[in-house]
C-alpha cells in the first residue's frame, strides 16, 4: 500500500469529477505471468488500469496527467497509470489513432 499513489489516484478522480473503474491494480508475479504481463510490469509494484467505458478518454488522460502520474499508457479501452521514477508515455496495441484529437 502506497498512500502517495492512492492520493494521486484520488486527485485524478476529483479533477475528473467522478469515479473510475479500476480493471487492474497490483499483481503478483504469478498472476502477471498468467496474463502475459510485461516482465517488469509496474503492476508488480503498484499501477492502475482505468476503464474508459462511458468516459471521454481525453478527460481521463488530462486528469491523470494533471494529478501527477508519471507513467501513462494509452490503450483502446483503458488508460494505464503509475508513478514510476522516470516519466514514460506510450500507446498500446493499435490505440494511437483513437487518441488523436
């Protein structure tokens, strides 16, 4: 449990103006392997995948970035957020075209 990342998540929810549905959080190494997660996945420490279902993807992204998440992965149906030491931003799968304004 990391109070700082939980505070960052709450700040993002407050800025967004509503709740988020978290589809993945912390993972054990065993579970991460079973779902073919990245070998050095931030989910092994603490990360969140936030469902975009029913939300404007750009509003969720803006709230998460503004709240201070430093790892931001943009996917088709969710956004990955974490608080890694070196900022990183990426598109997953074929999601880049969906994120273009």
